[in-house]
C-alpha cells in the first residue's frame, strides 16, 4: 500500500527557506479554498493585524479577531451569530489553513515546514492570512538535505511525527487562549484540530484526483488517537445507490457551522451541518455526495 508523495513534477531545492516556494505555489494553485499570501513582508503591529503568537497571548487581539468573524457572518447571513459560534468558525479557519500549509508540502514532497506562530500573520478584520516561510524537515534522500535551515529525519514515521508535533506545538497556545470563548474543553478543541489536519490532506487529494492516496496518507498520519489528538482519521466507506462506495469519516469535534442562521430577508442559504458532522446520518451523506 503506497503512502509516498503524490506524483507531481519535481520541485528542485533552491536554498534554505526559498526551496519551499515552488511547493507552496503548487499548493495554492491546487487548493482554491486556501487563501494565504506567501512571503509578504511582515505588517506592522497595530489594530489591523497580529501574528499567531500575539493572537494567543493578547486577549484584546483575539477579541478583535472574533469581532471580525461576527461581522463577516452577520454581513452574509443577517443575524449576528452567538459569540462562541463565531469563535469556533475563526478557529476552524486558522486550524485548517495552517494545517494545510504544514501537511500540503508533506503530502506533495515529503517536506514538513517549520511554521512558528510568529510566522503567521492574520488580519483581524478579514481573517486573511500571510505566511513568512522558514526552514523545513525532510528525509535523507531529499535533494535539499544538508542545506542551511533544513533538518533531516531518518524515516517516514519520524517525518509524520515531525508533522504532528509541528502542528500541535503551533496550535497549543491558541487553543488554550480561545477555549473559553468557544466554551469547549481541551478534548473537544484537540478533536477539532485533528479533524482539520486530516481534512486538509483529504481535500488536497481530492483536488488532485488522488482521493484514495490522500486517505491512505491521512490514515498513516493519524492511524488512531495520538496525543494530543483524541481520534484517528477513521475513514470508512458508505454504500451508494448504484453500487459505488463513498469515503467518509465522522469528525471528533464540531466547528458549529450548523448554528449559523439566515435572516428571513437574506439571500444566503441557512447554514447546515457539515457532511462529516456527527449530526449527519449516513443516508444524508450519500444523498449529498450523489446529488450535489
């Protein structure tokens, strides 16, 4: 069973940090839902933006980011959401985006970027993200092995452990800071984090026409619950109406998207539970896959 890198054009090593530039370019071209500026010069501190470290350390900045999410949801749907709903949606956006910035290069080229919270900048009003790339970790056979800023680990499982650790270390301060606003405990928050790490790999595979391969890769990344993540990837198959089977999984945590409601005069459709939400039965999952 292959869990190696996707079949893609070779991306050559240039020099330390810049040797990820081609990978990020391909990742952004492939994943339309990933909206991140790569390599933009850091914006000055102020009311408009914060890096990931400041977002977790300064309550007033986190409150401003949640306020921005409240305003965006209200502008689209009409009613202002409950604050814990907005906080959950903001966290989901951050988890999924940064998770894919880490897991995408791992899936594509077996390189795990080193993304510290201070390397991510978030616009507090729009939640737009910008990344200042750094070094990365790779396997011994990588052409970048030995370059400045590049760390080498011995084998595939060590690289997967590096990815899990890099993601967990990045998210730990933010989960601690935002937990009270979402009114969720550590297990639920780490469940959300694990869900978004897995779903990013799955999404990238689907965009490349490699769903089966991406599911195998995501399963090797989280074959079961590995601390601090409470659950594994846990993919399963559903029987379709025409004999086909469809891949699905059930999320361990909830992003509260279903709790968003539309005003009667709004043109936006009311939000509904995500397809992998525990609230969605298997019959409804099959119906969505086959008709939407």
